[in-house]
């Protein structure tokens, strides 16, 4: 079971808000809004997306990784390695 299925509706609402923010960014560009305002909004969208990603990661660690580590040490190690690779990708972005 994917970790996000526990709070699917919450994630979908958050992503819909982010989608609205991105449409707002397009309008800002179209209206030649001040560049600092555009960059501020980009920062807000980036932060919101990072929050969704961290929430998914948190749920994955608390469900899949914990269950795998409890069931089998090798399987747990594999899930931890998978999570670490994902965290590294998040930190690079």
C-alpha cells in the first residue's frame, strides 16, 4: 500500500492549491509583474511542493520502512537505502 493512501485527500487538496499558485505565476508573468514578486511566489510554490514530498517521505518511513525492518533485516536495509537515495535527490533539488 503506498504511504500516501492514508492522507490521499489532503495531498490532493494541497496539490490543487499548488496548481493554483502555478497558474497565478503564469498570470504574473503575463501581466509583467515585478520580478521580486514573481520570485517570491516561485519560492512559495517550491516550499509547498517540498512540504508534500516530505510528508510522503515521512509516511513512507513510518509505514513501509518500519514494516520492512520489523519483518526482515535485509528487506529493512533495502528500504532504508531506497529512502536515503530519495532524501539525497530532495536535497539536491
